C-alpha cells in the first residue's frame, strides 16, 4: 500500500516530485502550517509528514506531531548545503518506500553538479558577486546560495562560507563542509566597498519583471551607479519563485545557471530559469 504524504516543506515537496513520488502527496503547505492548521492537516490521515526543521519551527513541529497518531512518520529536512539537499532526497525516498528511485535521481543530480563544477577554473580568481534578496533594505544571500556562489568560482565577501568545526580548511573535495550564515542586511557602503563585478537580484516571491523595475529605480542613485557591475552591464534579475529560493533539488539548476552566467557560458544555463539582464549604463 502506497503511503500518504503530507509536505510542510516546499523543498521537500520538490524532492518528492524529483524522485517520481509526487502522486503520493495528499496535501502540502508552508513550513508554519503545522502550527496553525494542525487539526485540519491531521484529518488528511498522512502516513509520512515532511517538515522543514530549524530552531524557529521546532515548537510548531512539536505541537503538530502531538496532533498526529504515533504511527505517522515525521521526516525532518534541514539542508545547509547542496550535499545535504541530496542526502534529504535519499531519506525521503526511504521514508516513502522509493529508495531505488531516489538513488537514481540523486546520482543524476550529482553528475550535473560535477559537470558544472568542471567548468570552473579553481586556479583563476573569479568575480566578486553581490547576491541580493531584497532591495529595501538591502539583504545579501547566505546559506546554500552563498555556498553555490563560491563553488561557481565567485567571491561572496558580504556573507562568505566558513568551514564547519573540525573540518579543517574545507577546500577541494571537502567544500561541502563549508556553510554560510543566513541572509543578512547590509548597507550601501558595504556593497560599494567591495566593488562587485556582478550583481544578482532574486527577491523571494517576486517575479522577474517586478524585480527588474525595482532595480531600474536605483539607476539615479550614486552608490548604485558607482558599482563596476552596473558600469559593465553585469546585473541579472532572477525569478523569486524559482530554484534559488527553494532549498531542494532544483538548486542544481541554480548552480548551472550561476556557472553559465558568471563565466559567460550561456549553453550551460537551464532554460527553465526565468531571468533577465538589467543594463543601467
């Protein structure tokens, strides 16, 4: 008998579809839904519940788990790295009885990840990039996005990755042991001080056209016009409902896009990612 799956993690939902198990979903919702709609979600009678696990969500998860029968399996996903995303896929596959399908999907994603990494010259100093998740206030990305930027050959000085405790320098094959803090607010001066060669704007839940209009609204501001990225026409706006804002398997698409755009290899950039350049020169 196939399990009934409830997902309260958009990234886990993405993973479920990636392993070919989307038909098992009986319901899905945002990470905080278990706190507000615990009784209603329990009525869906799931066998497996996928939840996004972080410190802020744990009280809600505990409340939600208390409303469920003890037979319900709760799978907690909390990937801090792209490797963690792939590991979560294997755990989800095991929980729904599709271990083999999950393993095949993970192998395929790893092959794409490694192929994209091969296009990055580790001996060449890459561009300095500012990846903005908000324009007012300015919020620079962290977490998995920061990791992907650095592995795509970019410098990300406003929120760099650091080795996990006990991981040494975490370079080369051990780069998966480097993580970054969450997104954080920065000032105009912080951005201009690092003179970025490229700027990526990806505002969660904001489409490309709306975000591009906001970026064009910065054109007359001196701090913005002083950026080398703006002078060279190296500003990209990416869909805020796409893979960069979803900690799931489509982060591999995001990585391929980063490598292709940063290193001017358009053939590598997945067509599924909606984006546009903004030239304010």
